[in-house]
């Protein structure tokens, strides 16, 4: 994937979220999706929020040469709709 193609990156993140929802893996993704929808956020926007949390974890791991941290990802999901970077 070309780093200068944000549309493809966004599509890949949303596809990953769709796969996580379908597989219910991790379960926190579906819990978060249902929670966001229950507070009035549209289904599409809820998926976008989750994709943001996923991308923060993936790109953070890549930038810091770390492994994907499922616990940190779940913490980011718990903070939604607040964005993970808002505390920085």
C-alpha cells in the first residue's frame, strides 16, 4: 500500500473492522460497536470510530517497532467516542 494513498488505508481499516465484527474477535469490538450505536452514533460512524482506534494501535506499533498490543487496543476502544490521541 502506498503511504500517500489515505483512501486505501481507510478502506483497509474499515475492512479490518468489518472482519472483526463478523468474527466477534476480539469481542470488545462488537461490544464497542453496540455501545456507540446505543448512544446515537450511526453504524457507519461507529465503524469509523473503531477503525480510528485500530489504526492508532497499528501505526503506533509500527512507529515504535512494537508488537500489536491487544490490551491497549481494548483501552482505546473503551475510550470511544473520545479519540485515543485526545489525552496526549
